[in-house]
C-alpha cells in the first residue's frame, strides 16, 4: 500500500523574510492605511518640487512642508477658539439635522399623507446649494451664529432625510418581513417598531455618516457669512488676503475633523446594529 | 383502532378549515388570469393536508389567501367557522425564505408573537424555552442572531416561532425547499414529531411528491389553467412514520399513483412556458 508523503519543502531565508514582511506590513491594515496617506502627501510634495505644469499647474500651490509650517504657526498661536467655534456650529447644525431629518423621514416613509404634505416643498429646496442660502440666512436669523448653524444644518439635513425615507420604504417593500409581523398578530405600531425601524437602520446610519461629512462640507460657506473665528473663516480670510499655505491648512483641518467625526458616527451606528456582519473581498 | 381514537379526538379540537368557492383572478385590460378557480376544500381539525402541484398551479396563492395576505376575488375561507379577512396569529405561517428578523436574536424572534399579545415575561420565557428545547435550539437561544444559524436551524426556529402562539392552523409554504436532502429528511421527521404532540392542523404546500406522501394524511393535487384542486388522495400509511418507510411497497405504489395524477398538469405547465 503506497502512501505518498509530501516532503517538507526547505524554506529559503529570503522566503521567510518575505513572509515576515508580509505579516508585518502588507497584511497589516493600519499599515496599509498609513501607506495610503504617505503616498498622497509624497505625490503632492513631488509635484510641487518639480513645479509640475501640464494643464494642471502646481507652481503656486503650497507644498506639504509649507502647509506644515503654517499649521505649526497656527496651533502655537491659540487656535482653540477657532476649533471650538467651528466644532460648535457643525455640532448644533448636525444635531438639528439628525433629529429633524430622521423624524420627518420616518413619518414621510410611513404615512402617505405626510409624504404628500411635506415632500414636494422639501424636494424643491433640496437642490439649492448651501452658499445660495447665505443672503436669506442673514435676513432670517437674529444673529450671525444661528445663521451659520443654519447653513451647516442645510448641508446635513437632506442626505439624512432622503436616506431615512428610502430606508423605511425599502423595508416596507420587503413583503416577507411585513407578513412575518402580520401573521404573528402585529398591529401597525408593532410592525413600525419591531420591523420597519430596525429594518431601516442601515439606511439611516448611512444618512448620518453622509450628513456628518456634508455639515463640515458647508462649514466654509457658513463662516463666509460673518465672524472672526473658525477654521472655515481662516480659510476664507487667507484667500481674501492671498496667503496661500493657511488656505490649504484650513482645507486639510476641515477634512481631518470631518473624517474623524464621520468615523465616530460610523462606529456608533455600527454598535447599534450588532446583527450585521460585513465580509469584504480579501478580508481576514 | 388508533385511527378511530384519533378521529374522535379531532372532533373536539380547534383548527377546522373550510374553503368555499374560492377564486383569485388577476385582470389586465383584455386578459384575465384565473389563478384559482372555485376551490372547494374542507380540512378536519388536526389534519395534515399537503397541497401538491407544479409551479403556477396557485398552491401558494391558496395558502396566502388562507393566511389573509391576499383577498380572494370570490368565495371565502372559514377557520373554526370564523371568516378570514386579514392575517392573524391564529394562523401561523412558515415561509419558504429564511424569514427570521435579522435584528433579533433567536429567542427574541420566537418570543415576538407572545410579546405582541402581551403575555407576561416569565411565562414567555418558559414557553419559548420549552419550544427551543423541543427542536434542539436551546443553546442558541440568546447568543445567536439568525445569520449565525444554519438554514435548517433557521427553519426550525421559524416553525416554533409560529407554533409558540398555539395557532389553530399552521400554514407552511415549501418550508424545506431550500434545504439539502439530508437536512430536509430530518426536518420532515421532526415536524411530524411536533405535529403528533400538538395536533395542530397543518396545510403544507410542496412540489415534492415524496415529501407530500411522507408527511400528509391527505394530498390535494392541484392543476393549472385555471388553478384548481384536481384530486384528493388519502394517505393511509401508519404513523409514526420514519424515513425507512419511504422504501416500502405501499409508499412506492402511492408515489406512482400521485405521480400519474400530477403528470398531466406538469406537462401542461411546461408547455405553457415554451
């Protein structure tokens, strides 16, 4: 009876080093993410260093180093008032947008009459960009601060509203889920609470994440309106005075705060949906 | 003797189903599709009836009307002399698809009907645990979301989710069609075990002849265009039944009889689709 035994292949030293490198770096997701940022800044620095000018012109663009120095200048000269003003505006705008967007979205998705009464004017207002609201925000609100909060609210509200409506509607379109409730004796309140709300959670969560990004998106617009403080204000002010490195710094700071807060929202909403498993291609 | 005792028992039980002149017609401009045509069906309390037929014969439609999901175009359904107008917990339903709510644990899924009815927490827990034990899912009660369960486990959970509410009738729409053959046989035996204890009326839709003979007291074969009940075949095989019985001479004879009965309709439905 012949039994073939596969001989252990002698591992070569470079093969082993390859394995070590693979587990330490390529297989390591934080490493891959840091690498992505390094490549991004590297390419940018390179394009500035060679004075790239082929359709897109990098000759006057501040390089990452210049932006870094501008950032050091900024953070060493009492930046907290700017951060605090901006974060506060985004926070209140976002909070109002979440509460109103989700409540209104659920009602529009659930009740036909509410849809008919509320959706047409909202759809009319939805395509209007935040910047177009500046004059009206100045006219409508008692002070600049509330006007600015309103501009960030506009940015966050519509994605939240639409995602919530779509979430509720897609759960309602799942005949089996609704029938499951019905044949357990559920009335419409039970179906709403036990099926429609949890069923639309993933959609509401994506609305919350997109809304967070959009609130930051509108920050510069909001802080054009008035003010002396705020990261968006600095960005705009530097543009007016042709001081380029702080513009890019302001852009990146807004990007950073937006990314961090979207990440936090993503973590929080995932914690609310423990039943979901996400398996990606090439994932462990 | 045993059969007579069973018959006597059944007369006092709930779960009589009466289908009277039931039609479901879908009308478009100048074309109408009679999905069900004047269905007449009478089911005894505690009886296990299989609706068998090729796809398109309206067997699922009939089940959906009895469940109250669909309104008939004509005729009516009585369950224990009460006309059906909408879905309710007195008619438990097991779907072909895996239909546990993904955001509830196994326990919460099964408990839902009792919770909706306002049964106190302690009693709910006791009842749910009893049923979980019966189908061997006790250890998966609270730690598992449906996606962590196998297909067979999910269908077992769906069955007890319906049964824990003590329905008069259990309606099953090809509940084992998506399972592998091995699991399917185990599920069939398990279902018969539960049914033997609870004596709930079961209406079981399937297109699998062996499954229908193995499970049912009676098979109603259905025909297409229009959808109707073509014949009713009593299955007098002794109970409890085991999987080995599917090889017996009686079983094979019944298989042939039922096969011949639905063959013509299957041909008809195949021709339609070409």
